[in-house]
């Protein structure tokens, strides 16, 4: 029989090698338990046809919870019971969620179910998270951390059962779920340098509303690469990490209906853009916003702040960043 290294064994060895505490293991165990629980709910809900839509009312007249809210409830349960989280920011909660100021050590920024338009099709969604650590040497004011201060960031692609985790200055790793629901077989992820597999990924329907410089750059570059777009950041970014290229969600600046403009982009900085930027950086890539500023450098002013995002292979991100800065 062939047995693969489990995630827990991998992370334990990593912590020991770097002389770290066991607290991060407890946090990771909580995140993995949440992801498995959400995955199970997604798969069984798919079969029972009760994934639910936010705002709908079931036959008993009760409000059915959408799977995004269920995913949040599951995540909050495990994060809270880990006893290691000071506060969390979730896409699904308007307010920041205070957990355990006393025993807490980490700040967790997460989106428990990103890309929910894929749910009714049974297609991939993502559970994205970034982790920062409290100041252990002195007082802690709990300020929102920029991506460069994350110690880890990861994403579970649900229901395909892949888990990608980046650890600060230690690389990006991918795991697959096995028959026993363990994540196993760590594989180091490095963006391929050879451009023959590179892909472009963005919502083509928005193209004519991008900044003119972005439109021109896309028109010059796109024929060199394959084009893929699923509409779920976790799924689209998963491909970019494997194949290289660029995922973009540029600012929308000239929509025919001005109400549909998104001058600050669509994606959320803390639990979407900075999470994939961190993973990409550890895999040898980069990420910038609409001003060409590295995503990891942006100090969040507000926990649900939005940003435009260009993330992927360094040569492509460098090119568009130069144009955006110019
Ligand atoms: P959500 O947080 O409301 O699910 O939106 C985020 C999703 C991302 O997963 C995806 O990259 C993007 O929105 C797709 O947006 P669009 O449908 O505009 O292309
Ligand atoms: Mg989201």
C-alpha cells in the first residue's frame, strides 16, 4: 500500500524545524475542520437539493440560510473553539467578530464561501483565509494587518478537495483530500517560468469598461496565451498558480451605466486579494492594484475594503504595474 504524508504531519515538521509553538497547529486544525464540514455540506446539500438561497423561505415558513451563511457559521464555530483567535473579519459579517482577546494569538481574515454564483451548478467555490499574529513583544492595538504582515494564507477549493497554503518565507504548498478526508501529499507550488502554459483570466464582459491603458495592454498580450474564466477566484487562481499567467479584476471605470462602475475594483482586500497575493508571492509571483501598488503593501483602512487586482506571473504583473504607475 502507498501512504502519503498528511497535512498535519507536514505542518508539525515545519513548526518543529522553525522552533515554533503548537498554537498555529490548533488554528490550522480549526480551519481544516471548517473546510471539511463546508465541503460535506456542499456535497450532501447538492444531492438533497437544499443548498438554500439567502432570503428564501422554506415550507415551514422559516428563513432558509444560504450556504454562504452556513459556511460562515461553521467557520466561526471552529475558529472560536480553537481559543486562538482574537478577532476575525468575515465577508459575511458586517462587523468585525471579536473572539478571545485573552488567550488569542491570531487575527483571521476569511471568506468562507467565495464565488457563490457557482454553487447552484456544483462548480468550485473557495474558502479563503489570511492569518496575522498579534504583537507578542508589547501591547497590541488589534489594527488591521496588510498582506505583508500575514504569517500564512490559504484556500480550500470546494468541492474539488484541494487545499493550497502559503507560509511566510517558506513557500506555497498544495494538498489533496484523500479517501479518509485527510489532506495529504504536499507538493510545492512554483509558478512556471516558461510562458507556454500561461493563461489570461478576467471577466471578458467587463473589458470595454476597463481603463483604456488596461484595454490596450490586454489587446496586445492576449493572443499569446490561453484564456480561462470560471468566475470563482479560488478556481481561477488555482489554475494561474499551476500554469502561470495572470488573473485580473481591474477597476471598472467607463461602464455605460455609471452605477455599475467600480473604481475601487470588486474584490475585497483583506480576505480575497491579499490572500491570493500572499500565496502568489510565496510561489514566485506578484500582485498589484489599479495604481500598480503591491497588494501586500496596502494598509487596510476598513475591513471590507475593495481593491482592483492583477495577480500572477511576475513578468506579466511587472508589465501591467509599470503601465498603471505611468
Ligand atoms: P463574491 O464574494 O460575491 O462571491 O464575489 C467574488 C467573486 C470571485 O470569486 C470572482 O473572482 C469574482 O467574484 C467574479 O466576479 P464576476 O462575476 O463579476 O466576474
Ligand atoms: Mg467573496
